[in-house]
């Protein structure tokens, strides 16, 4: 196999390469004065199984364009198979028409990746499962649940009074899977959005009184929903509340909101680089590189990826 890293998250790419026992292909990625991106691979990849690691995170458009150019460069370098490894899939929240005259940008990104020459996509915790159906190529959607479950066992005392909480109705399945692993209960935060980027907690469905609550979700952006949910949970009588969330977008003043909130701790994966500033003492990052490394090894050897989660 050959593993190539983009600029979006080089540290994660290096760690994945280490777990895959394959060195990163040396490459040159330059940006010209007018903003154009140029890519050159400094090693032969003809006939190789190529994995290009690039999260399409901030700056989203630059990261996405860089990924498309790397895929095209690999295709024109006669790679046998090209897998786009996208730990964080940008534009995933635009998976349907939210108003009369709006795009479905997640489908557009799927078309762009396929047209550029990707033969397969490997990602983690897509915001909406139906995005897999936007592709006409195989898509492996890994889950951070295994990594988080190990961290919970190491760092959180799981007692009989533990409850896993979904911050919205759409994450109930995720919360249920965590609860089944620990034989715990679930609760749901019923919220509404009065305007874009704002949320209000309307109801808390389920019993959290006298229990330790663990919220699980796929993305934290501005942090408003999570912090409001944490307050509602503590007001309902919970002993403590933690959050395990895969993609730490943490835009604007999200870290400051978390620090001032009633959260005991926020744990995120390292799918997006540098999301834990030193002044954010409540936020901690765990690595998903071993999971991606094992998935890449299995794809190369034509082994089952789904059995990872059995």
C-alpha cells in the first residue's frame, strides 16, 4: 500500500501510517500566489493501492480542493486503486433540502470525489447515514464508538446509575448502542432551533435524576446545543454530565462555552487537528488512528471491515 497525507491533519496521517506499517509517500503540496494548489508525489505509485488521508475541515473548501487534486494526481500516476480517507467529511450536514431553494451539497461532494477518480471512501461517523447512498462507489463508515467505549472504561466509573444521553432525536440510535454496550439507560434532549446556529432545550425525555450522564454525538460546532443540554440534565437532578463527541469542529467561542458550562469533561476524537487549546482544560482528545490503520490494512488485504465492530 501507499499512504499519502494532505495538509488538513498531517499528525493523524503520520499516526495512521505508523499503525499501518507503511511510510508516508513524500509529496510536495504548494499554493501559488493566486491561491491555486499544486501537488507532486515524489515516489512511484504506479500499480499501487493508494490511500489519501485528508479531512475536509476548516478551511473546508481549500481542504476539499486539495483532496480532489491529490486524487487526480494519483489517478494520472497510474495508481491501481485510490481510497479517499476522510476522517471528517465536510458538508455532511447539508444532506437534504432544508428549504425550497437550497442545495444538497453532500451529494455534490460525493459526485466530485467520484469524478476526480476515487474508487473507495473511508470515513468516520457520517452526520447522516444516507450519505453513503450518495456515492456509486464503496463507502466504509467507521464509528468512534469502540475508541470512546475503551476510554469510558478507563476513565469513567460506570455504575448502575449511568445514563447515555442523545442531545437530539436524531442521535437516539447512537445513544442506544452505547447504552447496550454498558447495559445502561438512555435519555433524549428534545430541542428546537429558533434560528440558525441557536438551539433551545424544550424537554428532557428519560430519567437522569441521581445518575451520571454521558452525552454522545457526532459533531460539536458552536457548542451551544451541548452546553444547554448539559444545563438541562443537571437541572433535572443528574450527578454529573460528560460528553463524548467524534468531530470537534469547535468554531468561534465553543471552547470558552464548554469551560463555563456544567460539563465535567468533553472528549473528542482527533479527526480534526489542533482542536484542544491549552486554555480548554475541560476538553480532551483521543486518537482514532489505530482504528483507521486497522481498517486500511483490512481493505488492502481484502478482509472484512465490518467485523471490526462485531
